[in-house]
C-alpha cells in the first residue's frame, strides 16, 4: 500500500493500452494526478490532464475493462478528490495509419462478424469500421491450406522470413511449436528453450507492427476450442472464451502493415481434397474467405460496414513470394506533406 505522501506526483498523464488496466489500477492512476490535490470547487470548467487511449476489443486478459466503467471511475474519483463534476469526453479514432487498405477492410470484416456474434455486448454495439490512411492499391489477404495450395517446404520458407502469429497464450509459443509437426522442424535444437524469432503469440505481438504477417492455425484453434459461428451460443463460459478468441484474432490481424496471409496446417490432405479450393476451410474462415467471383459487398453483416470490408481470397505461392513490403512513393510524398 502506497501512502498519500509517497504517491507519485504527476502533472499530466497519457496512458496507452488502457484496456489492459483493471478498475483498481485506473483509480490509482487518476489519484496520482497532482491537479486533484487542489481546491477546484470555485474554478470554472476544466480540461483535466488525463488522457486514456485504448481499444476494448484488444483486451487479452479478463480485466473487466469497459469505457462506460472508466467514465464512471473518473467521475467518482474526481468528485471524491475535489467535489467537482466531471464528464469525460470520448473520441473514437477511425483512421488507421498502420495498415494498407485491404488489411484494414479485412479487419473490419472480423469486427463485423464479431458484431453479429455478440450483438448484446456493449463493445460490439460500439464497433464502427476503420478507414485506411494508406489507400494505395494493395492485395487482399490470402488464404492457404498446407498440402492444398501451399507446400510444406514453402511454408517453412515463409516461417523463416515473415512474422508468424500463433493463437496460443503469451509464453506458450515454445510448447505450441514443439506440438506442431511442421513448426518443430524449424528448431535448430528441439531441447532448447529458444524459439524462432519470427514466431510469437498474438498477445506478445500486441502493440507491435510487422510488414508481413501470417495468421497460423487460428481456424484449427477455433474448432479445437469447441467454438462455433452461431450467434446464439447457450454456454456463457464458452461465449466469454469465444469473445476473447476474437480479441486475439483481431490483435493478430491488425499487426500487419503491408501483407496479411492466413495459413491452416492440420490433418492429412488426400488427392480428392487437393482438387478443390474449398478443401475443409475451417468454420472460422468460411464466411471470410471468398472465391474470385463472389461479391465482396455481400460480406458486410451490417449496413455501416458496406464498402468497408473485404474477404480473403485463395492464394498462390507466387503471392507469398511477391509480397510487397515497400512503401509506395505516393505515400512517402503524402506522409512528408
């Protein structure tokens, strides 16, 4: 317990990744703001020096974070400290400066799907499509099934040069790699505790960005966890876990700047399956992977997402080899003004 006179004295506070704070931690941070130690009753409207930035849809731990709860905490703490009403302002940031247009639209598709699956959740009701700052032409995300449209050797090469994000928990990467018959072959020493530099969990990747990203076996993990794509899920515990799975998926997909690839690698593939492009597309991806002739607009689950979503397409190995991570001259000039 920190005594009042030992509390940090902070003139102004800006906290990123606020969704990872518990209510108790948010209260502690607010109490550290030096301004609240003064008598503010007779002072007019104030702009308090507290800024919290975060995305509740990227919460990877059950902190109970909700923006409505944060606003209530701010009001309570400020009133308690100086008996002054406070009505925190909220600003939704819709511009995405990290990813190319096609990646932003695919992330919008994930969020649109999420909104349909969890219609009563406060977070879901507030979901709006993001807009890409980088609107230069870009390839839509590509879907692969090892043994169907991607060879094992090609996948090994991909895993050595692109960031591969796993659906496991943070610090669970090594165990996941050792249990994966393909990833384990990339370890130079299977008994070592060192993992591949290009492989990490989506939780470990949070807050980072990478030029090219591979979402690896998220469809398999979704199925193995017993989840489904039915909006009416009667099991509350399963729905809670499924919601956090979508947080994990969204975090992973939104790490990509230039190129995004989906790779599933499970079960043996027979000759009959190799002849069809829809060979056992996992349930998770079935509504997010489209044939070339399908209308992308039909993917939007809600009217506000019309024109702001794009589905992944069945990729070729050429797509992987030609992944373009270069920043276009047009965007370089745009950024420099």
